[in-house]
């Protein structure tokens, strides 16, 4: 990325695979699925009664007044952001707050609040809508609460580009630091779409997976011949991004460098992915990082388990990496944590950073019947230990055509100097 280097100094998650990065890493290491049957109150009304839910009670993290004003997606976001700040060891009272900001990605914002409001108005025929409905449902609520938590006076934006929302948030936050507009950015995504109205709408789109009759947790099967669609998940992931010299000066533990970001648009179809757009985004990220394809040691694929996505992403990777494509481990962790929509990109970036630091490549689970047309190394069914990669890539390709690709590079690869 041209300009100032961008350090990743803090990581935080609330996810179907655990509500800390250590829990998340442990689940990935053993291939544990966070997908399962939804509560009976939801499942009984759905054709696809599965989802990747988070075990989470906001009352244990928030003051009562906060809790009453926050949708579940904002609760997730604030808790994940707190984790990232603690991990980074940053004290904002020692920082120039106008040089510190928050960028958040969310595809659907306060879904449960909106659903509850419509239930009150249209089903219950009541006028007793909760007074904080607008404040809880608005898409920028999570970003606002995080900024207020730390009194961050710098840029505060919410990006909504469907499934690439939080990848865009991270990439754009990195650009703010690289350009000199900010020293520290809290960036990530939050989503809580497991409510009746959203689930029924996705069912109508015919994009959701069919429940596996033998094992609901195995219902998401990216790159499999028998894949049937995506499984919705919920959660949040945040990172602290920091100007490299600033991080070194305060003795921060640097997890990685966010060195590459590619952003393109398909401009072709509202739902059907485009190989051209995906190829352009990956190539742009490599140019941004000033890396050759041979530097990438792992790709966290978008890998939704929809028929079109998996075929086109496989072809796109082949076009970008050529003869190297079959030698690079590629996995879709959505097979375990489901599709977090606007929060997916941030969660998968955190996972990629964990892989970069540990050399543990998470698997694509439930890949027992490979699609012959999807013929890359998808790390099937079991995590793999490899030599520490120099760099890793994450792909986020969205409905509406916004493609965002991020590259994280080992903190040691270009030296720790500013």
C-alpha cells in the first residue's frame, strides 16, 4: 500500500466459533462447526431452519441503558471492538483523538430491531413501537457506540456493500492511515441477521443451504459437488490498525501488516459473480502490497457454497495465480462459521492473520464429495500445519458486485522499522 505502513495491533471477535480469538482459533484447529438448528420458535416456520448463531448475552457486557438502546449487531460490534483495543494495549487518553476513527461494515444493520418494529405495527396492530427503534436499527449505530466508548473524534463511517462491507471498512481504514489522515483506526464489521423476516427473505432468494438430514452442522459444503447454498451466521470482528511507526514507538505487539487492498466492481449482474471483477480485485491487492503471486501462502476464499460462486472463484484464482494456483492452500471457513454477510470479511481477515502467525491453515469442512470443476487445494476436512507464510489473502465478493480483497503480511517480512 503506497504511503505509510499499516500495522495490525489488535484483534477481537464475537463469533459462532467462540467469543475470543483464542476460542476461534481452537475451533478452527479442530474443524468444529458453529452451524446448527435454529431455536424452535424460528425453525418451525422456516424451510431452511439452520444458522450459525453466537452464544452471547449482552446484559453481561453492557450497562442497562446501553442495552436498551442497542440492537444485537451493535452489541456484537462494541464487544468485539473492546477486545481489539485491549489486545492492542492502546490508551486513547494518550492519543490525539481527532487522529483516531472508526470504520464499520454492516450489510443489514439493526435487523432484529426492524423486524420487531414491523411485527408490532403489522402483526400485532399496535402503535406501541419502542422509542429507540430508529437509533437501534440505523446502520451506523455500531460505529457511533464504538466512537463514544473511546471518544474517538476522527473519521467515522459505515460501509454497506453487502457481503464485502467489512472488508471494505478495513481497506478504507488502512488507506486513511496510509495517506496520513489518521494514526489509529478501529475497523471491522457486525451483523445479526438471524431473525424471522431476514431469514424468510433469504429463503425467497433461494440462496440458502438445505439442512443436512444426518448432521445439520455439515449443511454448508463449499466446493463440494453436493453443495446447496450458504448458511447465514451472526457476529462481529474488529481490528486495531495503526501507523507503523506509531505502533513501534509505543512498543505495541504487531500481529501483521495490512499491506494490500483491492477494490473493484463487477458492474454486470446484481447477484451473479464475475470472474473479471474478482481477478481485477486480487491483482489490485497484489499491486497495492507490491507482492508477486508467489508471496501468498494462504487464501481465505469467499467460498459461500453457492453453485456459481465456488466455480467462478476457483476460476478467478487460477487466472491470477496461474501455475501456482494448485500449490496454494485455499479454504472456506464459512463451512464452520457460516456467512456473516457484512461482517464476514473482517472475521475472515482475523482468521487469515491467525493463520499467518501460527502456520495453521484452517480447513474447508464437509468436503467429502469434491466438485471436479473446483480442483484447487481446499484443505479438506482437517487443519494443516505449514511453514509460516510471508503473506495471506482474503476474498470478499458481494451481491451488487463490490469486490474487496485484503492482504496481510508477516510483520517480519519487511522488517520492523518504520
